[in-house]
C-alpha cells in the first residue's frame, strides 16, 4: 500500500523533501498521537479522545502536510 501511495505522491513533493521520510513522519505522528498522549503547554497530558487535543493535532498535521507537499493545481 505504501508503494502505491508513494507512486501517487512522488510528483507532489516540495523541493528537497524525501518521500520515504515524509510518509514515515506522517505515520509516526499519527500512530504516536493515536496510541499516546500529548502534553499541554501547562504539562497536563491529554488523550486522543480529548476534542481539543484532536483539534490541535489535526491543525498541526495539516501544517506538516502543507509543508511537505506542493499545493494541488
């Protein structure tokens, strides 16, 4: 499945971005969030079920994807 995804995304990478590194970064981020917790600025740990934590994670993930890949034309 990753090979098919890589074929589709290869031409959409921002300059200087390694495709394997980009895909694994996304996978690690999602897995880490889904199976772990995230700290708040005050040090409290939140779980993936927390709506605020999910919102913050989605915002961060979208920013990461926007920086790794070129905008669609």
